[in-house]
C-alpha cells in the first residue's frame, strides 16, 4: 500500500442525490490508502439552494480555490448554476472524459479505450440565450481562437504523453462555417507542432455513428463544449453506462474530478448507485496529484471486483448495493 509523502487539501462537494452516496463510498476507499489528505467539505446543489438561497455559495468556491484538487459528486436541477459555473469561474478549460472497456460491464465492444477532450469554458454552454420574438428564442455560441487553441494543444499534449498515435477533431464546420470552421482551421494549425501524431476530422453526426460502428478506431477526440457533452454520454452507453465514466476538469491551477453522471433522482437514496464512476474520478485525481501508486492500487481493486463479477450493482446486471460493491473493492486493495 502507498504511503503518500505529500499533504493535500481536497475539497469535497457531494452535492445532491446519488452524488452523496457515491462520494461517501469513494472517500471510504481513499481512507484505506494511507494518503495525507485533509478533506474540506463544501455545499452546492439543489438542497443547498433550498437551505442557503444559493446553489453555489461563495464559501464553496473559496474552499475549491484553497484546495489542491476537488472531488465533486453531482448536482440536480441546479447543475448549470453549480458545475458549469465552477468550471467557468475556476477557468477549468479542459474536460477529460475517458471511455474504456472494463470486464463484465455490458460493453458493446472489447478494447474500447479513448479519451474525449472537451472544451469546457465556451461554445454553447455560455448559455447566452434570449427571447427575440414572441415565437422564438436565440442562443449564442462562442468559439475563440485562444480557447480552442488551448484545448486542441492540450489534446495533442495528452496524446503525446500517453503514447496515443492519433487525434480526431469533431465539429460541424460544413454548417457552422464561422465558429466550427475556425475550430477546424486551428486544429490543423496546432497539429503542425505534432508531426508524429496522426490527425483526422469528422462531422459530429458522422462521429455519433462511428462511435457505434468502429469505436476502437478512436484514441483521442477533441471537440467543443456541447458536442463533447453529448458524445461522452454516448461513450458511456458504449461501455456499460454512466456508472462507469469518470471525468477531470483541469485548469492552470485548479482541478475538479467528477463522474459524468448526474444526481440520478430515479435511484437516489436506495443504496443502488454504481460508485465506480466517482471512484475512477478519484483515481484521475490521484494521478493528477502524482499519487500513482495509490491510483494503481485503487484501479486494480476495481478491475478485480469487475472481473469476479459477483458483486455488481444493478446497472451492470448484478444485485449488489453501493455499500456491498464498495466493501468488495476495499477487500481487494
Ligand atoms: P443522470 O446521469 O443523473 O441519470 C441518467 C440515468 O443513468 C438514470 O437512469 C440513472 O439512474 C442512471 N445512472 C446515472 N448514474 C448512475 C450510477 N452511478 N449508477 C447507476 N445508474 C446511474 O442524468 P439525468 O437523469 O439526465 O439527470 C438527473 C439530474 O442530474 C438532473 O437534475 C440534471 O440536471 C442533473 N445532472 C447533473 C450533472 C452534474 O452535476 N454534473 C450532470 C448531468 C445531469
Ligand atoms: Mg452531460
């Protein structure tokens, strides 16, 4: 087992619904890894709005700012005011969403292993909307050279560091000629700095199909905010569901790790949620902090439990509770 040399302050925001359940499960495993983590809990989400009149109190933002990294569970209906706002406020420009086949998880294919690198600060999710006539409304979508250059460069750096041979840009430049046209242009400009890495670009609609017909061909996908959100849920569907997909939000000096799923009100409070997406998010945090030994230990324990397949949650076709799956993972550490 790993004994961490470094002390870290970790912001913990469980949020709403199953966010709280998967967070508790994840912290109970981290507690067994002998890490020098000081957890500082913050409130955010629907319940927080009811209690405090705001879904994202200043105090919570301060906690994130003062921490080395943040673990986030899920928010409910207030998600846009919470997680989207945190990403923008903390300038967490890169959203990493790995899609990977694990054993016994109803993955549609073997050997899927790609990373979606999603621009996190602009695009459609600036949510700049207004009603412009009685029978319509308008939304602005912003694509800037700086932000797109930064995310595309991040994707190539990620590919290089992780021995990936290809980066795929996803856009809709045939229709959105100005915004996605610019995205595509910048993609090939940045690519010139990485001659050892192959490139290709697809329209987002075709990509939605290729993800089903030939997902093994993808290694790193780089795309804008909304497309990245949609394709990552599709990726989740490919490998067995939202209970398995973690994510990282990375900025210059802030990072937040969260499952891709939401608060799942349909199963909240029933001890049924799959905690693995949250746990894999914590593992991404461990690697971000350089705690690779602890990350490997945690990762292998999850892999062992999935391989045994006798303690799976109901989303994976089993009958184990959140707690039973968690205890099994702790046993395998
Ligand atoms: P969702 O991700 O919460 O749930 C979609 C489906 O997947 C549900 O059937 C749910 O039971 C299942 N599911 C999700 N995570 C699971 C897990 N760990 N184990 C087992 N099954 C799981 O998305 P939905 O239903 O569209 O939204 C519910 C609420 O969550 C909404 O209020 C939405 O605003 C919020 N949301 C928040 C996000 C965030 O905080 N980052 C992201 C997405 C949605
Ligand atoms: Mg989403």
